[in-house]
């Protein structure tokens, strides 16, 4: 089980999510899981997350309810 969980709320950020995830993945500390909570994005955000192959990435989709609820879900 990972020591650290990184939670990223995601809503329509297709232009930024790849760089955000890559920034986390490039850390020298590697014992973490990266939880991405897709808040029902209507753009290609979730497709971009799914295209990044790393077993530490755990994407979830919830009904649109805002960043706070997304973070709490994570």
C-alpha cells in the first residue's frame, strides 16, 4: 500500500492535466498513488488521463459537484 495519496480534482482542464500528472510522476519519491477525480468533465480531460500508463494513477469519475466534493471523494 502506498505511503502517500495525491488527489487531483479534474474538471475541463485538458490543456493542463498532462503536465500536472507528469509533474507528480517526476518526483524523486515514488511510493505514492495518484488519485484523479474527474468531476464529469465535458472535454478530453479523462481521455488524456487514461492515456498516461502508470499503475499509480487511479482515475475516478463522479457527478459534477465541484472541486471541494471531488477532493473529499478522493
